[in-house]
C-alpha cells in the first residue's frame, strides 16, 4: 500500500504569541512544521506528504521542503478546507499554486491507499507511533487514532463554573495525531462534512464507521502555548536533536 500524510499548517496559532503562524515558529532552530514532517518521513512508511500553508509563506515552505517528497499547497480559511484541498491533490486534482517536491514511485494518478492527517503542532511525535497507526490501517481498519488515558480527574461544570458531575475517566481517552484512514473512508467523511472540524476521526464517526485506537505517546503532545514550546525545547535539548 502507498501512504500519504496531510499536514494542515495554515492556521495563525495566536495562542503561542510568537508573531508568526505557529507551524513556522522555530523549535531549537528548526520550524515546528519541519520537525513534524521529518517525523512522518522518518517512520519509513510514509511515501508523500502534503503540507497546507498560508499563501504568504508558500515560498518559504517550498524552500524548507526542497528535495523532500513534499507537496506544498496554499491552505484554506480553516483546517477542514485545508484538508479537503490536500485530498484533492492526492486524488490528482493538483492546483496550479502547488509546489511539488520529489514524487513517490507509482503509476501516474495512482493515489495513496492510506492517508494520515497530522497536526503540524505535534513536532516531537515519534516515528514508531506513525508506523503503528499505518500498520493498524493496513491490517484492515478504516480509521485509526492514537490515544492516551487521562491522568487527571475530569469534572463537568455549568456555565458559571459550578461542578455538577464527575466523569468516569476510565472510559475517556485523549486523542493525538497522526490519525490514519483508508483513503476512501476519509474522502467520504469530508464529502459529507458540513462545518469546520478539529478532529478528522469525528467526521468518520458521523458516517457510522468504526474508529479504533492504538496506544499514543506522551511525546506526541501538541504545542499550543509558550509553556508547551518551552517543554518541547527542553526535550529536544535532552535528546540532542
């Protein structure tokens, strides 16, 4: 099977407060989005990556990914639109504003069988986790997400902040990326999608399709705030990469 990954990186990421889109903030001298893509390719199971970026940063992104099997496209106003555009690329409807890096081997127009969707803001996701998700899809599952048990007690509260119940955390999981799908399943999910979504597996669930989990990894955490970035920098420094 051929495997492609979509990395939506067109958002502003204002909560990080860095003055540039979050995906292009440097983590120990390397843009976050580059580290995310490198992790996908290091898995050895991803043949091609499509990265959706803001129009103003398209040329910069093309330079960052030169020589890699990466296609850079201009993303949309929201994550859902960016993923849809990337799916169009993978299906052969290549927009004129895309920059194509080295293409994977295969017949012209032959799209991938497995598609991953990965947050650019998860730059330290281990390659082994990527390989685990792909293996689970290739084993016959239509949709696969990495997930971790919750460590904290979870409360439901009303708008005023008053607690009205304690949730059984044993049945809850924190979901990470990359999320993996058979391409036909993801295409159907996006064809049926209405409003913008932050979780691709949720769109698949809405179709009535089964979504299975594989064990996640704490290193696949999402860099959203300055605190997260600091933690990521400490981890990179410890690993010497």
